[in-house]
């Protein structure tokens, strides 16, 4: 039987696609990524796979049919670090409507969604009780969450869903990075080959499904160098450095972070030096390859294609493949159980 095919929206640099391909033993048929820099990475890592670029202009009736659609629609307006504008019309996270439009026309059997923690609580732009006399006593107006809107739309499209949240640290990464994952499946979905088995999976990825002891985790890297912290929105300097007291030599004393760093090294590859003396007057700056390593990407996945600043930005907006794979390992047995019941 032919391999399952994937259509990827809001693809970024393909972190979610890596996990979905490995878990489902599937191949990516097309991407949809509008940003020029991440698109260069997709072209390098999936040569010959078309990129339909702007989701708002795609004629989905003409794209290659796929079994699975995956993507993390823009999170700026639902992120705890963003504007928290929710999914109202005119917001970037409001591009969920374009994702839903693609699902409606392409009709995959499975949809995989990744997003930030804020999807669980951000305002979707509507209310359940629009007036005091509509429902209950009106004492508490429950505002529709972004997650509610996503699940409701999926239900309208004929999909049921399972979801979970976990940190990158839960799969051994040396940083927190909580993310939300959802797997939706068509109500007429039936388990059969070549879909993964009911209790197992067709792919494999080291480190997934294990329990790790609490470790001191690295702070989130910043594009600014590690010498003085990054500027906050108020203009103040943060006291949180990537590695406080980091020497200018390339031999790194990881200090309290060493157990977390060594664990991730055992699951991926040796850690690159976190900073390089490539700034003005030889000042140390955050090493893009170190950020890529923290995100679980293979050596050179991003940095062989992009220069430093675009590479760091692309990684920051990316998905940790091992984390996504672990989420699929949690959610897929639930899907199969629901289908079998």
C-alpha cells in the first residue's frame, strides 16, 4: 500500500513535518510557508516538494490530495508573550480560518496542530452569553477560548479531536518550551494499514516516552548576545543571561545546566558552544547552531541555509521534532481507542 502523504501549512522550517513524517512513516507532498527565509530551509531539506506559500491565495481544489494535514498557525496573538488579541478577524492567529478552509476542501483523514499554551485560554473573539437573559443568570460571561473555536470548527467539518500539552524538557531537551498539540480525525476514519498500529507506532525517535528527573533548564536564548541579557519591552535589561558568567573561551563551563545539557547531548549530538566571538570587536554573540541544537534539529539543518539572525528567528518560531513526536505517541492511541469503541 502506498505511503501516507502529508500537506503542511504554516510550515516554518519543518520541525512538525519531521515528527509527522517519522511517526506516520509518511512523505510530505507539499508545504505552505509564506516567509522567504524559512522557505529556503524547506527547499533545501525537501528538494522538489512544492511550496504553495500564501495560505490565503491557495486554490485548495487544485493541490495534491493528502492523508494528513499538519501545521502550527501563527501564534503571536494567542501566545502568553504576544499581544493576546486572540483569534479575532484581522489577527495573525485568525489565520486559523484559512487552515479550516484548507481542511474543508482537501478533506484529509487526520489533522495535526501545534500551538502555544495561550491557545488554551486566549479569547477567540466571541462570547457564549451575549446578553444576561440568553443563558443562565448572566452573572459570568464565559468568553469563547481560542481552543473552543478550533475544536468547534473541526467538529463542524466532521472531525473529532484529542489534545495534550507538554514541555520540550519532558522529552529531554534542556529548556522548557511548553506546547499544545491536537490530533483531529475524520468521523469516518477507520484504522487500517498503512496507519500506525493501535498500540504502537510505525516510526521511532530516541528519547520519547521516557521519564526524566527535574533538572535546571537553560533560559530561552535571545538574539542579543549573552553579555548583559536582552532588552525588555520597557527598555530595561534583563538579568537573565544564557549562561551567567560564561567565559570568552570556547570551552564552556555549563555550571548548573550541565546535567540538562548532557542529557540532550545523549539524545541528539554534542552541544555547540553557546556563543561565538563573531560580534563587533570580537564580542561574543549567541551561536545560531546552539539554538538549533536546543531545538533538536540535525547539524546544519538551518545554519547551512540561513545566516545567523534569520536562523535564530526561524528556530525560535520552530517546533522541537522530538516533542511533537512524543505528543503524537500520547495522542494516537487515544484516537485508535475512540475509533475502535
